[in-house]
């Protein structure tokens, strides 16, 4: 392969650049054609995409089972929210990138703390530890006045409006770009990771832990690695969520939030990144735009009646989810 | 005696009485885990349904039959029987519809299903019963039996402890001395070999669910008697704590579940009394994580090596 330098560079950054251009166009289309509520839901969908694919790395590719990922999301959300309200008073557009990355890093550190001791445990014990960890984070947040305690944290900013001549880039559009950037980066990093040697190690742990050990894979290390990477992206999804909603409350990050992501991952297919993306977007829109009115009418979170039914039926009738371990491109690839 | 030690005795009484409730519920978790290696998340919702069954039983007897139940020992027995029947039917149904089709599926799938069933019952409960808390009927009149200075021994604590000990003893006797109990132990140690010896494994699993669920029903009545406020989400937290108790004692071991339940009840009472009440719920999980790190098999559990 004798690629010219230009071709080489394009090979490595082509996809990210193209996807960000794609998000820029998509953002313009959404802003031009929909109302503010739908725009808000779109940002939420982007946060959910990152949330779901990050959970898929642990639950789908590595075969572990975390039911407390809302905890990591909360860490990322609160770090980014705190930085943007208390530390940097009037954040510029580029500040939002490092806010999210800081949120991700703190979440990753939390993931390491939880993962290192508990990943020696077998599947269902791990599940219960992650659940406990998520609850502990929530109790700590409720008891921390610096981040608003049980009242929550409000007035989380979005980027300031930029005006180019008579044309204005709204705060929503700018943050849509930031969120789109992180969706693209998360997806591409996870995609390339799962298709690399390290990704094979994750898969081997999922398929047969003992066989993986026999082939010389340090399964504990691999599991911790998957957990830390996953919680990093989960933290980023939290940051996106924080600036999308502009308000945070500890009661958002309950077990229910973790179940959100589990449903998306299970529905899309454990071990299919594109499946998670499709499921995340689909479920977000279905729940927010379709069921919100019904829910408000009867006053009960109908979502939580439908989610469990989806989970049970899928587990019994189609345990591999819609996509199984296939990815979207596999559908039109020749066998 | 000083005030401090009298107060301490009071907390001891409260803790043991709370602990025996945890123990009853923990037994259900531990039995199912011993046989299916499944954390039956729906167990806490079975418990919740038990409380509502008693609530509606009292309502129905007074509206349909026109009999007003007088608070007393007979009412307690009646409600316990009702809750046990409703809970066993529910437990059996869950096993039949949700878990049996997945008997041969990977463990993760069954776990996800269990979470699904739990959430479904919680939210179906909110739809059916309404989300607002209801008052549990008056089962018995409470009275003080004995006082030690500030500390007092109340009738409820004695009844809770007595009923708890009765059912735990009955269960232990059943497991150790009857044919069904023997079959349960056999299935728990190796289901395949047990089926080769002519044991109907599905039947035994069904029996396990019936027993575990009816104990949750008993627990529901005892809790309802002591803390008379019931709501569809009441199971989640107490179920989780009972589960922690089961893990603490060593999941799969009956004595362990009882021991874990009592330790859990005592610890929680002491944390609230002497440390801080806001961290009460975080404490249970902190305890769980510590145990799993230092003694993953629990206090009385046996560490098992996974075989190839």
C-alpha cells in the first residue's frame, strides 16, 4: 500500500471530519424545521447515544453486567455542570470540550475505583455492586450542598450566540455541534477499539473467560480496562446531558436511568454499536415525542411499564436484540 | 443502668426485630439463588404485592362479607395466610412465565428478565393501586410488655420476632427432614444429577418459589404491622437490603441468610442511632461492597471454583 501522505491523513481523520460536517448540516435542518422542544429532545438523543454505546462496551462486548451506569453519568454531568457554573463564569465555545473531557476523566477514575476490586466478582455480583455504587453516588450528591444537594443545580450554560454578519449561530446549534463532535468521537473510538486486538480481548472474555485465560489474557485487567473506557464515555454523555437540559438533579440519576441505557443496549443488540445508536435514537423519540402526552394525561411514568415489557419479551423471544452482534454495514455487505 | 446502656438495649431490640424481617425476605433470595443461581429481583415486588393483598383482603371482608376484622391475633394469622397464598401464586406465575422459558439461556438473560419483571410489577402496581401511600389496616393493638428504664419491650417486637423464628424453624425442619426438602438440597447441589435420580427439577423449583414467596408475604405483614404505610415502591429498598443480608451471610445458605438479616438490622439501627440517618441507605451498599471485596462468598458461604 503506497498511500500518499495526504491520503494517509485522510484515512485517519476522514470519518470524524465527515461526521462532524454531517452533524453541522443535520443541526441546520433540525433548527430550521422544528420547534424548541424537539430540538431539546434531539440533544437528549445525542446524550443517550453516547450513554448507550458506552454501556454496550461493558455489557455487550465484554459480557459483564453493569446496572449502575447512571452513577458515572451523574459524575460526568455534575463535573461539567460545576465547572461551567462555578469555575468558569462565562464559558466560551471551546471550554465546553474540556468540561466534557474533565467530566469523562473523573467518571473514568470513579470507574477504576469501582472496577478494580469488584471486577473479580462474577456476573450477578458485579451487577449488584454497580447498582450499589450508583445509589451511593446519588446519596452523596443529595448530601453535597456545593452542587445544590437535593434541590439540584440550575442555570447550566450553553455556548454564547455567535454572529457572523447577519447570520447567527444560536446557543442550541453550537452545543449541538459540540454534542455531535462527542458522539462522533465516542462512536469512532469505540468502533475502532472493538475491531482491534484489544477489542478481540474484550470479546474473548465475553465468549469464554476460562478459555481467554488459557490463551494468556489477563481477564481482570481486560475487564477493568473496558470498565474504565466505558465510564469515561459515560461521563461525557453526562456532560452532554447536563448542558442539554441545563438543569441537574440527583433524582434524575436513579436506577431508572441505568435501565434506560440497558433497554437501549438490549434492544439494539448486545455487542452491536450501530444497534445501540438506532435503539437510543428510536427510544428517545418514541418516549419523548410519542408517550409524553399519554404519560402526562394519566400521571404515571408509562415508560416504566413499557420498558420492562420490552426487556422481558426480547429476552424470551429474541435475546440477541434487533441487530444481534451485527453492525449496520453488515446488512448490505455480501456474505 | 446508665441512660446510655438503656438506650442501647432499646436499639438492640429494634435492630433484632427489624433484622428478623430482613431475614425472612433474605431467605427467599437465598433459596432461589441456591437452586437457580439467579438473583430474583422480582422477590421484592412479591413482598410488595403481599402487603397490598392484605390491605385489600381487609377491605373486601368488610365490604363484601360485612365482617369487620377486630385487631388481634386471629386477624394477624388470617392476613398472614392471605398474603402467603397470594404471594405463592404470584411467585409461581413469575417462575412459569418469565424464568422457565429461559432455563437454558445464558445467566445474563435471566438476570435482565428478572429486572424486567421487577420493574413491571412496580409500575403495574402504581397503575393499579395508585402511587400514593396507603395505610395498612390495624392488625393488632400494640402494648408495652416490659420496661427497663428508658428502654421498653413492645408487643410488636415480640410478635415480629416470634413469627419470624417460627417460620424460619419450620423452613429449616422442612429442608432437613422431609423428602421435598431433601430433593431441594439435591437440586441445589447439582440439578442434572438430581434429575437423573428421578427428581422432577421443575417441580422442585416451583416449590422453592412458593416457599420463598410465601415467606416474603409473611415479611410484608410484619412490616405492615410495624410501619403501617404501604406503596407500590415499598419493595425496592427493603428488597435490596434483604438481598444484601443474604449476600452478607453467604448466598445459598439458609443460616447465613438469617444471620445476615439480623446483622443487617442491627447495623442499620446502630448507624441511624449513633452516626447519621441521611447515609442510612448508602450504608447498606457500602457494607455490601466491602463484604464482596474481602469475603466474596459471604460469612457462611463456601467459595466455589468455576469448573471448565
